[in-house]
C-alpha cells in the first residue's frame, strides 16, 4: 500500500528529482524487443546447442549417424576426439567428433 503512494508521489512530481513516466514508456519498446529476441532467437539456439552437446556425449558404437558433409554411416569405434565410421561396402572412415551432424537411426526407423 505504501509503495503505491510512493509511486503516485513520484509521478505527480517529476521535476522534483523523481522519475518521469514518459522516460519509462520511451524505453518500453526497447525492453520488449530485447525480451522478444531472447525468447525467439537466443533461448532456442541455446537449447539446440545443449541437445547437440548431449547427443555428442551419448554416441556409442553401432549408432547410425550423418556427418556434416552428408556421409551416412554407422559408428564402428569411438575415441577421444574421433570416430571410426563404417560406410557402404565395409569402408571405414576416421571422422572428427565435431563433424557429426545428426542421429540417423530415427530417420531410418520412420521410413521403414
């Protein structure tokens, strides 16, 4: 109750060193733009990065993956910073962990 009286006093006397409602309303669009950017751009990107990091940590032998170059394969061996993937014809490729794009086992299961 006391805070509402303080707010009314501040609005009634802006020249006496209080704050002016015009200055607050002029910053309102800027504040709304920041909030919209956070919820529609920054937060989803952070969530996507978190999911990608979790995916990288959970990759194990036998998982079907797609590299960022578009190579489809199955994990044959897991090392600290690399994977050995097996592609068509039994060919094995050594690929950096950063080159893994997505899990392909979900896509294969949906198409069958």
